[in-house]
C-alpha cells in the first residue's frame, strides 16, 4: 500500500488474500467507537492471509464521539506474520493517546493517558477561561465534569467548553460554579453518554439554551 487504506464502509473489516506491504507513504485509517473492542464491529480492522511487511507509514485513529476507557486495546491488523513497524500513530482523543504494540501475528493499539490539561484543548479565549475556572475549582460538579471529559475526543471537549461558556461566561471573571451546577451536571451526563456535537445544552429558564 502506498496511499490511504480505510477498511470497510465506516467501521468494517478488510480481508486481503495473500501478502501485504505498507510503504513509508501509506496511511491506515482506523475508525472506532466506544461500544467495545471487537475488530470490524467497534473499530476498523485488516485481516491478511499471508505475510505483512511494514516499511513505515502512519496509523490514524479516528474516534467517534463517545466515552473511551484508558488501557483498552484494539487489534487492527492480523496476518500470518508481521515484520517491521509503522513510523507513527496519531489520534483525535483529548486526554488519551493511541500507542502501538506489535506481536508476531498482529498489530494492536491501546489507549494510554497523556499529560494534556483541560486548558490545552481550548482553542478560544472563552474556552480557556472556562477550562481554567473548572481546573482551579474544588466544586464536586466541576471535578465530575473534568473526569468525564478525560474520556472524550478533542471535538467533544471543545464543544463541552463552548456549551458551558454560553451559560457561565457572561458572569466571568466572577463566575460562581455553585450557581451553575445544573449546567455542569447535565453536561457531565451527556459527556459520559457520548456527546453529540450538534446538540444544545438545555438550561433553566433564566439561562438561554
């Protein structure tokens, strides 16, 4: 393979009869969801009947919105034998990093905690201020929100900060999280159930949705 390899239609299994070789310019795109770690069902996978030679290339892990657990492993490439390693692996998770693991007959990635902070995923001043406010707070709802965000994607985390800033930002810099526990609690629940990026956060009548 010299270019992009994307198994299945959305998530699926690509079967290759014979040998396969991945060049330095190849990109393997692996879509995944948070349902489980079944190859071809919860993440893309490639099954090769012959031998696989890896000369480099990149693995791109694309996570659907969801609630991902640290140290979960995903076997995405199987073969009669595996020789060589990929150059890199990238992902779109906020606080988890995909890391590759090689065996004699398979290649797997697992989700390891990284050192990112809530503020590091912010890409606007509003998001940064909300992230700093939450990170410095000892309010129980703020801590539960942060714990929920830890298992989300970059897009989910930014959307959550945007949604929350809509309710809290007008009161900054004197925001009192004690008065915004409704929004925090509701958003935390949605994050744990897989935040839908287009869905608004419904608030009490005193705050616009």
